[in-house]
C-alpha cells in the first residue's frame, strides 16, 4: 500500500456484498492502511446485492468511466 499512497494512485474498490469468493472483511485492512498513510483519493463501493460478478454492473454504467476521465497522470 505504501507505493500506492506515495504516488497517490487513485483507487476505487468495488465489492459484492454477497461475494462468496472474497469476503468484505478482507478489503478493510488495505483501505485502512491507505487512509493511515494519508492517501487522498480512495473510494470503496459495496454492491450489497451482488456476488463476485460486481464488475458486470460497474462496467455497464458510466460512473467508473467518468471517474477515469476525471483523473490525469502528472508528468
């Protein structure tokens, strides 16, 4: 997590509330570490009614693409 925070790489994490493959509790340690390191741009979205295939909803909408376009790489 240190390199991500150091370089302030924008992070948006998605999780399914009904995911049988990756439990929600496993996300919090990394997200908390980024917050502890002062990372300014971390988002966490839980799709409560989804399983491991949360990506289907995320990619079908416009929010993620607009979020990508709102960021730029500094030279």
